[in-house]
C-alpha cells in the first residue's frame, strides 16, 4: 500500500462496494489494513456490506478495535432471498445478530 502513511492520519476509512467481501482487491485491502492494527489503531474502519458472507471474515474482522459494519438489507426473509438470489436470509440474520452481540461485549 503505497499510500499507507497517508491513512495513518485519517479518522475513518470507508470500504463500500458493490459487495466488498466478493471483491478480491477490497478483501486484500481490508486484511492488510487490519493486519497493521498497530499502525492504524485509531483509524476507524467502516465497511458497508449486504451481510451475505460476512461470517466468512469474522477471524479477520474481530482483530480490528475501531470497526463499524453497516449491513444494507433488501428485505427480510423470503423477500430478501427473492432479491439476493442464492443468498440465505438465515445466514444474514445470524451475521447481524453476531454483530450486535460483538458490539454489546466491546
């Protein structure tokens, strides 16, 4: 990351999509940013996601102290699955509840 030094003075860095967790460059950025927690300790990382595969990234995300995750929903239950073909509402609901649980323990 050639601009890594510039990020040290940022207050927030936002990662938005499409869906960041299906974009290889976004995943690489998120992992690299979090891997350097000592460098970016006070920089808040904000990720906007549809929540469908968030559970696949818990191991990475839980290491970031200042993290906000915004989940954008297209509906609830069957209407959600009708818009997000192949997505599971049950997965998204678990992911949202896990985010809520993590927030209450921080």
